[in-house]
C-alpha cells in the first residue's frame, strides 16, 4: 500500500501544477512579473496596450480595436484637440455623439482596471511557479509554418527597429502576433494621418502646409502606438534574456545537482 502511495505521490509531484511558458510558431508566452501601475499607465494611453504587454494579445487586440473605432465614431480625439486649444465654439452637437462617448468611457475605464487586475494575478502566478521543485521550460518549437527558439536578444536593437517603424522590433523578438497587431494599426494610423507628407513638409520648412494634410482624428493615436511599440519591444527582449538565463540555470542545476558545481 505504501508503494502505491509513493508511486501516486511521485507521479503527482513529477508534473508541476503551473507551467512557466508556452512556445508556438508565432510567439512565445510566459508568466513574468510586471509592475501593475506601468501596465495600467499603458492602458490609459490606449486601452489594450497593457494586455498586449502582459501577453494577452487577443484581449488586447479587442480592446485596442474597439477603442480606435469608438474613438473615431465619437470624434473623441477632435474633442480633446478643441478642448486643449481653447476652440470651445467648435464643440457642438454635430461633433459630440454622446452614445459613443459613454461607450468610450466604459471601455476606457475597463481597460485600465482589467489590465491592473490581471497584472497583479500574473505576478502571483509567476511567484508560485518559481517556487516549484519541478518546472516546465521549452527551448524551441519546430513546425511546418515556422521555427521558434529561446535565445538572447539585444534590447537596444529591438528598440531601434521599432523606432524605424512600429512592430518591426517585435518581429526581431519573434513576437509575430504582437508585431502584426502593432504594425497593422501603426501603418493605418500613419497613412490616415498623412505622416509621410508631414515629415516632408517639416524637413523642408513648409510648416503652413501641415494643417492642410493632417488628420487630427488619427494623429493622436500615432504617438501612443509608436512609443508603446518601442517600449514593449525593449521590455520583451529584456524579459527573453531573463527567461533564457532562468531556463539555463534550472537545467544546469537539475542536470548537475549531485556535483559540486555552483551555478551563479
């Protein structure tokens, strides 16, 4: 009877209750501690950013897309521009759509609250997972679609490519889903804002022509998307490097546990 109990206990303890990470052809996702207020701050920039930063790309896509669409229909960015520039006479009934304003407020507040809540929960799960005797890591994923592997990345290179254009730094980190979301919305915002013309007119000193081409409804989206892409690409590369060292340390400690070898 004791032998059966020992076998059952051995079977249960050989499989951890929580896993550290999961890897697929399009991305790598793992539990990692994030500062909840940083996550909430990015969700305040655009709802969905905090969720994308946490690895919840599907929920982030829904919130981000919903925010942009409702914002455009409700003319929220135009209301912000006119309010901050003192053009209160332009805030008329034809501009303000209260149906979309209330929807926008609900989505905005939920995005911040839920990002903070999920960040706190993930921090708890990450801590509990790190205390397990048996842990689960994956070093690579090979499929007919793509090849993904755990490796160290240079955070500054990731940030540089995201600064060149939104989402490219995520492709460098092999976070294809996040990169696709940011690249798509960044491209749409840049084109709708007429950003190439704005850059040309700025470099050639034709500042008076900028107001002729700029679309303020889309313009306010672009800085948030641009700087979030840089920050998230840099942060992802730092997290990957930390995960790489953690997996390597766990493997070496498990493999050479009986030897007098101290893994720093």
